[in-house]
């Protein structure tokens, strides 16, 4: 996983197999960064395989409940 900030956007490149454990790790890191730096734009770029698309749906739902920003999934 690679996380970087550029032009008011937090980019998260996930190049690993996305399962419950890895999604939990991503969630903790991304939400911690958003809380610390008040970033409104997130791009989550999934390069690896997704075990269950419900994991991404839950992540997006939780993000929208907690924050008033924009999230893009690629």
C-alpha cells in the first residue's frame, strides 16, 4: 500500500489482495490521516484483487457517515 498527498488529495494505492484484514488496516490508516490533516478528497486506487466488494461498500459508507469529503474508487 502506498499513501501520498498531492494537490489537496490523499491518494491510496492498494496493490495487495483486499480482504477483511487488509481493509481494516487501510481504514485505520486513512481515517487517522483524515482526522489529523482534515483532507477532503480521497482517491482509493485498487490495484490488487478484491475478496468481497461489500468491504469497499462498507468503507465508503463509513467514510460518508464520518466525513464531508469526496471519495473516488478506481
